[in-house]
């Protein structure tokens, strides 16, 4: 079974530029998550999708971050314009969903963003 | 809001030692708790998931326990090996569709 795919793996941009990340979840997984992991910290949830709909985006800086999930499969996360403090690893995860189930999350390799 | 703390932040041990990593959480109303491993430059690999109704889970040399009443979980690694060197993260989940709340991790180094 193929895992969660993310691209690009690395990105270096200057502040005020725009950047986009792509995620392809495990086939059949209804739930998709984007996390931000700043160096030395644990991942923090940015946004969670259930199929096409947003379940939780309470910690997404909506003035500069946006995300969409096309047809309930792939997802893109965009930052426009980027700030220095956005330097982090952006992790995508997916899970199947059953009521009362484990709903274990599986993570992709991440995209390391450096903002200069 | 759930707060997850991991102690120690870093640990360095010789090969063969048994060791314990600690995780504490402030809200005992969790749905499950998960332990992950993260290698440098890589994503997270799930090691063990404990449902709130369970007390422990085992996989090979790894054993994770959960005590909801005290807000604690431990990850026990038996007979450590250099290949176990990585950062270990614990994360709690409050509901079936809820987000994961992560600790900062314990950076483990096992030297030959």
C-alpha cells in the first residue's frame, strides 16, 4: 500500500513570496490533515478535511494561509505572502474514518520550507 | 486546550540498556494516545496506539502504557540498539475525529 506522498520535499523562498505544497493521501482515506512543525517543537494542526469539507481550521492563519482538497483526494496548502516565522516542516497526514475506530493517522515525509 | 509534555527532552544511553520515555497530558478525557518515531529529515512513523479503554500495547521491543487518571503514558524500549536513535513523540487525541496534540519529543541517542 502506497503511503502519503508530498511534494516538493524542500523549498527555499524569500519573505513575501508565495509557495504551495501538495499532498496525495493514502487511497480511500477520507480524512486529511496539514500540520506545521517548527524546529524543536511537536507538530501543530493547521487544517483538517473530512472528504471535501473543512472540519477544523481554527489554528490556520487565514490572512496568509489557504488550503483546499480537490474532489476529496489531493490537497494543496498555500502561503501568500510568506514570513520568516513560516520556516518549518509542513506535514500531511491521512486516516480512514469509522465511528468508534482507531482512525490512526499516517504521515508523509514532509516539506521543509525555509523563508529567507 | 490539551497540553502534552515529554520528559526528558534528550537522552543518551549505551547500547543494550532498557529505557523509559515519559509523556504527560493535562486533559484526561482522551480518545487515544499515539507514540511516533521521527528520524532526521523524515516524517512521523507510528509506533503504538493505545485506546482510552486500554492500559498498554506492545510491539516487539516496545511497550507503551497509559494511565488516564494520572494523565501519563510511558514508552518502554527494551535492549536498545543504535538503530533506535531518533526523536520520539507522543500525541493525544480527544475524540474520534479530533486533532492530535503533540509533545515536543524526546531525542534519543543510543551509542555502540
